[in-house]
C-alpha cells in the first residue's frame, strides 16, 4: 500500500526558518554570495546541485525522468548538443522533480544550524515555504550569462567546457551550448525573477564590484546585525 501525504506549507515554512535561499540567473554572483556569507557568518553552505547524486539514487526513474537524464542520455556529447528548447525543458523539469528532495534535505540540515543555499527551487514554491526575508534573487543580463558562463573555476562548468572541446565539432558545439545558455537567460525569464516580489540584486555590468553585492545580501538577510544564531 502506498501512502501519499500532503503537508501544510505553514509547517514546512516553520521547519525551514533557519534556511536562507539564494536563487536567480547565471553569473549573477550567487555562488560568491553564498560562499562568502557562509564563511563570514558560520553558516552551513549548500552549493548549487548539492547532494544531487543521493537525490538521483532516491528517485524513481519512471517519475523523475529529467532528474535521471544523466543515466539515460547516451553520452555527454548528446547533453551539450541538445536544442535550446530541449535544454530549457530539461532545466524546468529538473526543478520540478528535485525540489521535494531538496526541501527534506534542508529541513534535516537546518534543525540546529543556519543554512544558506544556492537553489533552483521554483519561485512559486519558495513563496509558500519561506518568508520573503529569507529569499534573495540575483540576476545578471543575458549577455553576461552567456559570455562568461565558463569564465570561472566551477568544477561542473569546467567539465562541460572540456566535454565541448573534446566533441566532434567543438566550435559548433560551443555555439550551440551558448545559445542554450542565452535562451534560458533570455529577458523574459530574467523579468520573471525581477517581478517575483522577492528582494532582487542585479548585475548589469560584468565589472561591477561583487563585494558590494555581498554586502547588500548580508544586510538584506540581517547578518550585519549579528542575527545568526539558529532559531529554536
């Protein structure tokens, strides 16, 4: 017998009161904000795609097709050569399939400590499970997201760049993947984040001071007031 449970979002919100969510678009400064604030304020840091392997192991391949894409894709060459529409559909699908796993993990992690997480939980879900004071949206521009996507020491990004360079047609593959990145960071999607009613920090130029963004995030979350003790 399978028992399906529905849990009141108010209860989930209460159990996530020690979690600070950072979401948004590529190359907006999310990773830097999470890493710096976690070190400065002694927060547990959940990087983007944290615990993904365990989530995939716990998933049902029939119910979580997008989450299990890496087990069915055939090759990494196939991954980087999908159309922009296919790539967006997969990105959106993973967000929908993974957020329940992520919520349960965050409830467990944040029981006795504060957590900052670089998350892809859908905006509509964040509205239901967290206070607006604990959700930060960071966005860049389509141009910045596409042009500088691989311009960092992120292990996952560098792995993908290696896959592209080792493909049969590196230049064509790079162009295709950049089009995918541009598509999922197109103005309409950026505007969706900006209109979310969450607090938004924008990166409009590549050379903007990231330290200023970090300070804005610190102030928004209240960490500059030393309000970092876990809530009982």
